[in-house]
C-alpha cells in the first residue's frame, strides 16, 4: 500500500499590519474599501504543506524558516499520519533542503518509508500543491492584515481547519 503526497513550501508569508485604519466604503462616494500604502511589517513565516492526492487531506507545518530541520519535521509529521506499512511517495521540487545530508540521515532512520519523486526544473506548476498555494494567495493572503506573526499563524491554521483552501 502507498499514499502520494504533493509537497512544497511557501516561504516568506508576510505578517503585515495597517499603519492607519482602512476607510470603509461610503454609499454614493467611495464604492470600495480604501487602504493607506504604509504598513508595519512583523516578519515572515514559512508554510510547509503536502496534500494527500488520494484523500485530499492537507498536512502542514508552519515555521519561521524553511531549512532541512523544518523539512525533516514535516516528514516526521507526515510519517506519524499513516500506518508504518504504507509507503509515502512524495512529489516535490529538487531543492537543496530536500536532498541535504541532514535530510538523507533522517531518511536512513526510516528505510523504505519515503520515496521522493522530483518535478523537473522550472516545472513546479506540475505539482498540485501549487494550486492550493495559489488559491490561498488569491483568497486570503493578498489582502490580509494582522497585528503579529502569531495572529497570521492562527488565521492560516483556522483556514485549513475550516477547509477554505481545499481544491
């Protein structure tokens, strides 16, 4: 038995707060919300996510960075979600974090558990998780304003919990 997980990272999601309150629409004068161009930046987070192509279940972890350590944490999380006899085929791009020595050392501790299938260079759009990230960006992240990185994390977790981004 096996599962197929489409995986990628969305680094650099900005936690941005308005510097001044939005101006609400006024009937007959201003048809849309107006927002000042100035904002406060509270830093960024990285979303590591994979979608099980057979069930549609989204596995994700949120970190301040995305290095080998975070990728390994994602793999451990994914490993914990499936029975041990199931092979986890993971579709991902061929970036250094996925092939690093640290990642290889971890994979050696779980022999035959993961099989990586790398997308061709410049063809990450073939990976279905990119559709989820695109929908997430268009529906929520483009206009979101939060007062902290922690609030941004809560909003993303709530969105996944409520399945807003499922394809």
